[in-house]
């Protein structure tokens, strides 16, 4: 059905083209990301339109992007708008229209889907597509080329705001040339994150999430999914991220894909899924723990809050005891990498209650705990109900909250500082030995307190959150711990060396002067008896060994593998019996 709505073409714009040349483009957050949406728009329309797609990143300059788009000589530019690129996309559109007012500009994507009127008013765009635009885009461009005065459903213009949010027919999508198998992507597959969707939609109602506005869950045919996965694995993809909102919603669907991926496991490939942990069964967990190659799957599990009144307010169904039980069983299996998500700033969650949520989630020991801050996304029910909870939030994307009735701006700022510390010292995975020791001996069960104190230490000492060296992180943590009367130098040293596969050039603390280090290693390299006993050579000592004094008499040698060698790093302790560089050296080792 088409709506009979007059277009408001300007004189210059009034179409005289038989065939319109179109380009679909977006700005990805990083180069490694790929836009599946662009590829869908392209494959759905390439046989009916003169259409190409082009990806940029938000780091690229506006002028460079607009020059490149204008140089294509296209008549229509379609831009996919997301929360991470909305501000930049607005700039680009203004510039494009200034340079060429004849251009038709169409926008789509989650950021604009539920508020087309806002973008038509604020940006010089011609049309907004709400929802899944694969087929609607072709209909719209064809209508423009013919000068028709009707708009397909789901398309808004200044004269007409559509109430429809399009859903593409999945069966029809599956019959198109595959967006995963484009020849132009083949070369780069191994260097980029490949996004795959096996379903669309989410049955849940989380009030802060745009997916809660979609109706129902639609699945791609299984043979279609498996055929594309086979292609990607064989073509050398290294990271596949499944975009399904809740991947494990349907047991048979989940099991079939997991089984296929395990049967087609290839070293160097990893797969990420968004998983609802309450829905995992004991049988599925046992099966994964038994069959899965270690580190092959990474599950992102949104917990958000463990406070029931908060979960009720945001309509998030969650059985935390069951979820915790499932996560512990997965952790015990040691096969799946777990990434647990929390959100600060949800309704009714005070600072103290947030700390409890954090500690309860952290106790599950996920490899990563991602602490996000609530964002009031356009089109969500929580944004609509913001006043009810006293929300103050940023007017510009990403619309992060500043405060609400339960939590103040100062408290949120403090959580932000703790989050920086969490990222550096836990999620980076660079401080495993130190963190283990800290949480077992000094901060048992008080996980948030450590990151909170570290965050405040960074703030008080004006330490940077960006542009630091690895050595700075170690030094700052060491000094922070000393300020608390905690000396974990040995654990920090172990962690530091764990960050390297080969002997590092430097160190984070001046324990031994460069010249002295060289002389010591040279002297050890002369000790034939010692070398023989430890199956070492002079070269290994001089080129692959780091040396650290343990006390007046002993040195710790950390021996790294040679380049390309797959052996583990090892440590040997030397006991110095007598020592004088100018005379001769006598070492006895003590293991
Ligand atoms: S947060 Fe996840 S589960 Fe909740 S509505 Fe959004 S996609 Fe669905």
C-alpha cells in the first residue's frame, strides 16, 4: 500500500532522471566494524537500481567524507544513522546539501526510526525511513525517479509523518544474494569484525532499549544461516558477532547453530553472542563445557541490576539466583569467555544499591564486567517516562543521564571514575595475579570499593585516562596500593611480564640500572654449570631473560621464549654467593 502524499520537491530537485544513481553510506565507530545494514540495502536493491555502498568511520573528516560522496555524482544519498554517528551524520548532511541542494537525502536506522519528525525538522533531509528499509528504499527511489507523488509506508517527509515501522520479509531477504558473501569483502574478512544475524526482533520489553519496540522474533531459515556461516569460516573470518538480540531464545535454533560452529571450528576464529543466561539449561551448559574449544565462544550477558524494584520498573524479567547459578556453571567449565553487563542510573537504584548490584555481579567472576551508564535513547519508553523518575540527561547523543531522583550527579561521576579503573585494571586482563591477591586478601567481597578508591586516587592525582603507557598503569597501581599500606610488588611484577610474549625492553620501576643489568646477564651467561642444569644457553640469558633483584643475595630470572617459539615463560632464582664485576663472578642457583 502506498500513501498518496505530495512530495515537497524544490525546483532544482524536481526529478528529471530516468535512472537515479544512489549511494548508501554510514559512519562506523571503528575501522574494524562492518555495517551489515548497508550490505542488506545494497543486495536488496542492486538489481533494480544503480546503487553502491560506502563505509566511513567517525574518525574521518567531514570534508573528506562529503567530497568522496559528492564525487560519485549520485542523485540520492542514503545514510544509516546510529547513536554513535548521529552528530557527525548531521554535520555531513548539512554540508552535502549546501554543496548540492539537488541531492535527495534519505536517512534510516535505529536513531531516526521513532522520531522522524524531529530529524525532518532539524536536518535538511528529504525522507526518513522508519524500521527495516531494505525493500522500502528501492520503492522510494523508484518513486522519486518516476516523479510519483506517493510514499511507501514507513517513509516520512516534511508533509507526512508515517506511523509505520517497516519490517522486511525475512524469507524474501534470504532469497537475495548474500550480504555476507560479497566479493568486495572477501579480502578484508579476516581483518574485520563480521556481523551476522540469524533472527530479528526481541520478545522482551526492557524500557531503555529500542528493541523493546519491535514486535515478535523472526528467524532466518536455518539452511540459509548455516550456508553463510560455512562461507565465512572457510573464507577466513576471525571474529563473528551475532546481532541476535537474545541469541538463545529458541533452544533448537541455538543448538543447531552452536553444533554447526563446533563441528566447523577453525583455530583463530571466535564467535560472540548476546545471551539471556536465565534461559540456559543445565543440559546446554554441560554440553558446551564438554564440547566447546576453550575461548571459541564469548557470551555477553546483560544483568544490568540485581535490584528487583529496578528490574520491575524497567520491565526486565530476570531470575538472578538462576542466572548466577548458570554463570557459575559456565565459569566452572572454563570454556566460554563471559562478559557481564551492568547499567548505572536505572530507576530507583541508589548509589548504595548500585554498589550491591556491582558486587553481586562481580562475584560471578566474569572475564569482563562492563559498566555502562544509562542512555535515554530516542524512541524508548524510559525516555518518554523520564519525568516520572526525575531524569536529567544530555540533549545530544548518546543522551547519557546526569542524575535522577535516586542517584545524584556527584554519585554518578564517582561511578564513572570507578569505571575507568575497572576498565584498566580488570577488563584489560593485564593484572590477573594482583587482582586475585587483592580480592582474596584485602578487598574480599568489596569489589566496587577497590575500583572506587582507585578511581578517586586517579582523580585526586590528576592521572590521565587516555594516552598512558602500560608501565604507567603498573606504577600508578603500585603507588596507590602503597598509599593503602599494601605492597604487592611481586604480583605486579608477575603481571607485568605476563603482558609480553618476548622480553620487554623496559620495566615500570627502576630496580636495576641498565648497565648493571647487562653486566649481570653477561656474568650469568658465563656460568656453564648453571646453563647446563637448566638447559639454557648464553644467548638465551643475554637475549631472552629479564632480571630482577629479589634481595641482597638473590635475583629472579624471567626467561621468555624466542620469537616464534611456543614455550611458556619460566622463572629461575639465582643466589649470589659472592659478586664483583671487576673481579670474577660466582653464582649458585636456588630453585
Ligand atoms: S535489552 Fe536485550 S532483552 Fe531487553 S529488549 Fe533490548 S534486546 Fe531485548
